[in-house]
C-alpha cells in the first residue's frame, strides 16, 4: 500500500498521569488582585464596523504575525506553523538581566497549569486548571472577566495527567475552550458570556479535553484524550458561529460489525488483527498538536497511543494499528486524509506522536524544503517533507533502548531485542513519559535550531497475565505489580534537559541538564534568547547560540507551561503561567525545590525591562508526616493492598504512596481520614473534589488492604523522617 507518497506509521503515546484531587484544588471563586505597577489599561480600538474590538482575530491578521501583528500572540503557537519564535527584539542578550516583574495574577488553582496565553488588542486570554478561562488586561494584569465551566469534580479521575488545559483559541470576537469533561464552549471575547456550548464526546466513556482548540480555515478543531483509560480517538471540526459539527475524523477503527464512518477507517481496519480493541476503545487520541500550512492547505495532527498499551493484547494478530502514534495530514475543509506517517507502528509503549509539530523551511542538501518537525515520545527527532509525508531524516535525541535507528527506506523504526516486553519485563528508554512530552519546543529561524524540552525517564513494562477490562479506570494491560516493583527498585533516576537541536545535521549543539525531569515549554526570540521555566520553580533566559544562562528568577512554583512574549505601546512583555503538575503528578518532584516547601500556586508572571513588581510570597506547605496509626495486617493483606493500589491509585497518589502534593499525600492522612477511608474510597465521599468512589470495582476487603499498605508506607517514611540526620 505504498504510493508515490511515502506512508509510514507509528504510534506514540504521551502518558501523563492525571487525576482528580481529593482536596482543595478547584479554583476559588475570587481570584486575587493583580500586583505591581499599573499602566493605563489599554482600551481596545473599535472595529471598522463600530463593534467592540475584543478578540477580532481573522486570517488576515494571523497572516500579519511577523508584520503589523508582531506584538500580538494570536494563535496557540504564535503562528499556524507553531514555531513559538517571536521577532520582537527589545529584550535582548545585553539587557535581559534588567527584566523585572510588570505584574502578576493569581489564578486561584493549585493544580497543573499548561496554558499558552493568547494576546490580542491589549487583552490576554488564558486558562487555569479545571478549564477555567481568564481575560486579563495584558499591560496591567487587571481581570476583565472569568468563566468557570464547572467541570464536575468526579470527572478528574478520567484525566490521565492532571486536570490541565493548554489554552483557548480566539477568533472573530469569540473565545473557544475545550473543557476537561469534553465540551466545546464559545464565549463572547468582550464579556466572557457563553455564546454556545456543544458536547463532543460519549459521556459514558472516560474522555477528556486538555488541548487548546485551533481555528483552521474558519473552523474550530478539537480532539480529545483518554487512551490510558480506554477510548476511541477522533478530531472534529465545528462551525465557530453556532457549534454545528462540520466533520469528524476517527483515528482508529471501531466495532467491526458496524459500517466504517469514512474510507480511511476501511484502510486502517486492515492493520488491526484479532483481539477486541474496540471494547477498550483502541486509543489514538489526538490530544494536543495541530499545525497548519495555508499554502499547502494541510492541517497536521498528532495521534496518541493504543488502548490498551500492550499490542499483543490489543491486536494479537499483529499489524501496524493505524492511525496510532501517527502524524496525519488532513484537508481542513473536508476532514479527508492526504497522507500519514506513523512514527511507532504497532505502538506498545505509550509512544504517542501527539507532541508539538513545528513547520519550517530548512535548507537540506542545497535545496529549500518545506518540512514538518516533531520529537515524539519514541525518542527520535523527525524531519518530514510536509507536502508528501516523505521522511527526510530521523535521529535519537535522548537515550534509547527500544530501537537502533529508523530505516530510511521505509521510515520504520528498527526495533531491538529490548523492545518487546511480555511475561518478562523490560526497562524502556524512553519510558511512557517519552523523551519529550507535550511541553512545546521552539524553532528559531535565526539560529536554525530547535530548542527542545527533553527528558530521560526510564520505566519498566511487563504484560498483564490476563487482561480484564476495568470500565472507567486505567486499562493498560500491564502487570502493575511487576511494573511498580522493578521501576521502584531498578530504574535509574530520570533526568530533564533543554536541548538545542540542529534539525539539518540531526545532532545537539548544546544541552543543559536540569534538576528534575519535568520542566516547561520553550520560547525563542529574535533578541537571541531562549526562555524556559523548570519544575523546580526557576525561570531562565539562555543565549540561543551557546546555552549560557543570562538571567534567572525563582518563581517559587514549578513551571510546566510555555512562555510567550508580546508588546503593547512599544513595551515588550514576557509572560509565563506557573503551576506544576500535568503528566508527572504521580512523581518526579525534586524535594529540594521551592515547590516542595510551598503550595503550588497557579499564577501568571509578566516581566518587562525595568519592571519593579514584587514576587508574591507563597504560603508554606506542611509536608511533615504525622505518626501513623497502629494497624495490624498480615503480609498477604499488605501485598493485596499494594497490588490494588498500583492498579487504581498510583497514577495520582504516587509510587510508595508518596504524592507530589498536588493531590493528598496518603501518608499524611489524619485520624478522621483514616476513619472515613472506606466511605471515601468505596462510596465516593469526596467525589466532588475529584476522588472517585470505587464501589462495584473494589471490595471492602481490597479497600482495607489499600489502607494497610498505605499505613505501612507511612510508617517507613515516618521512621526515615524521625531518624537522626548526620
Ligand atoms: Ca498516553
């Protein structure tokens, strides 16, 4: 089935581990007032027709992103090419050390914040956790309006990777947000009032939306997530005027007894064999990246891992399992597939290809090529001809055990004997968090380099001996007892880094190692600067050519979101949202970091040259383990508790019951919580906050065993804490 276009497949999965929270963390109804120096609020000029100008983005304005609109940040990746490079030059290598806070704004949330703000006509639009939308004066931080979609707390358990949201799209006076519980909402950009709202999912399934919608050729495009729990992926185009569905593209085939929804599904179905993947959903969710080339009129969408992960369970007869872990080139008017490239055929490892897709022109072999670049979870950096899908080059950007390279003729990875886990476990490099996750990279046309937030996150995988579907919960087809035991005991420490990657030579030019592996997205500018926040709260500017640190500030809150820059009245601003979380909610916290001593405050930080604002003081968070209760339990009961915990609790509450403090650390439970444990875990006493009830899934004996295991872990941690320190 090869045509003149080169068709390749792959699957990549982005695992993030998301959760409801069981504590405070829904945003407080009132946000704190902005701090710092107030400039005069910028009144938006009226549009030509006299209507308020708020959010009047159209294709003509987007086309002026490097011209008249250079001070705006109109679309998610600044331009539809998603380079996240700003031509602004007021802040440069010589003066970046003079940056000071212009203003800050508290988002009122303590969960992960992944948003890229949109800035247009002096207004900043962004989202916090739980899909809450804010409109702020971009010069002063004054709140203009907020919109809370009131996502039910219990929906949090459907999120693999925290109750995050990556931002809004703004178009023709409307603001579009996808909510965690699968709704697409249109808001009036001037007031925040709801224009319309549509449901995009089967509400009996564990779907989520965390991506920012994109407007492509006047259509609102949105996908979804949920492939860890078990769903079937698709993306949908809606009419921005009224929310009418225009087309839907499924990414994997459904129930074979039903007709194919579109011709691409007939082709895809031939690559699935045996098994009953449709009962678990199949996966392939398009939960993040979308880029658009208006000249080729092609929209590029990345798809995710299989449901379940283990391919010998999902498709025991083999096959590539299209269109898992693929880059899809789709016509935005019709939803028709033009070409696809599967980065991980027959994905088996959560190697999603949903990672950020960047479009650029590169000179390769003496010729200018229109390329697409992606660093999916599988650890290879791909340069692909974006007109045809032809592979130009692919080389590893992180440590790798599963493949020895990419076959240049077929575009397929060459799997090693370390790739296939079965009854015997394998340690995977990259692990399911990937060599790169959702955190956006940036391409500077000035240096020709891609600045890539990468990590080495080794992880053990082992196949579940007898897969049983757990409706509404995680369905990976992994033997979690073995996964947890070997990962805890044998996986080397994970590492995070910022890599400056030459996409033509396919090699790193410089590489900075961070403390902690889970860090922020990246911005590069024509001022010769690269900006990135870190999980440990540091926010830094680097020299784009050398990686030299030119400026840094401690935000006190872990940063995972990507920074942006914009200009108002000739003043260049630099902005980033804080709030650690996302895929690493189950672990990865560096105990030496600021976030380990303070609450995880979701906040917008905005700097300018000579700014004199003060960083707000975060509230300290008590992380002292209290004396655990005395509890008699047999070794068998504790083993049952650990096994049950690993299957149902670990992805939110962490390895060894040690959480990242975004959700309650179970080793710190009060006597009252211990007393109410069965009510909470079995009957859902805290479900409004995000902690689901497990009645019908777990027995009272299993819940008691989980508590016995947690108390045992608390005892160990308490003894370690109380031991005399040298
Ligand atoms: Ca995944």
